[in-house]
């Protein structure tokens, strides 16, 4: 399976459109989309590939769900939560559940959790970096284990354990 994640530094429309046109069938948008035009483009692309968007606020969940329903195109979302960067995402645990539930209730396909352990990327390889990566991964795993309703499913019936996006070596990855 071809897959690629899109970071904040890349504009949404053209790269993702090119990837899907050339056979990429699963795209993770690594940052929350807040612009209405980009949400509409995300949903148009979701007709041709699984495009997973990150969410960490209910207003964006509402907008994606509303536009998805109007265009009759299911959209996949990951709940982004904070694993120590304190820049974006909801706190682990119950906060993630409180955002996942309305996403599902409003017709979105909940695909799991996403955390970005940027605080690990800046560390030099070694025990300190390994401990920081393990702590970030533990937040994901503990939220998943504490909250069985966060065990998301894929279209093929298999289960997602969650998603964990990393920008640098040393971090745990579980897409």
C-alpha cells in the first residue's frame, strides 16, 4: 500500500491531488484542516482514496461532518492528542473519547489516535531520546487501553490500534 503524510509545510491541494492521481490510496494529513475550502477539497479527494484528517476540536469535526454529509462522501478522522509538545491536540484519556464520540455520531469514520512527539525529534540519539519516545508512545497506548471505544476500525474490517506520526528517528510509529 502506498501512503504518505502531509505536513503543515506543504500546501494541501496540489500534492495530495498528484499523489492520489499517481496511485497513493491512503493519505494522512498530519495537521488539522481549519479552512472551509480545504475541507471541501479533502472531501472531494476522499472519493478517490482514504484521506485521513486530524481533528482536535469539535467545531472542525462539525464542519467536516456537515460537508461530508452534503457531498455524500465518508471521511476518515484521527483524534490528535498532546503527547508532550503542548502545541496542539486534546489531552490523552477522556478528552480524546469526548471528541471521538461526536465524530462517529456525526457520520465520520474514526480511524484512531494521532500524537506528534516533536519534543523527541530535537534530542540526540541515546537513552534520553529513547525514554522521551517511550513516554510519548505510552500516552497513546494507555489511552487506547483505557478507552475500548477508541479501538477504531478500517474499511476492510481490520482494527486500527491508533496512529502515531513521527518526524524524526527515535519515535514510535504505529500508522
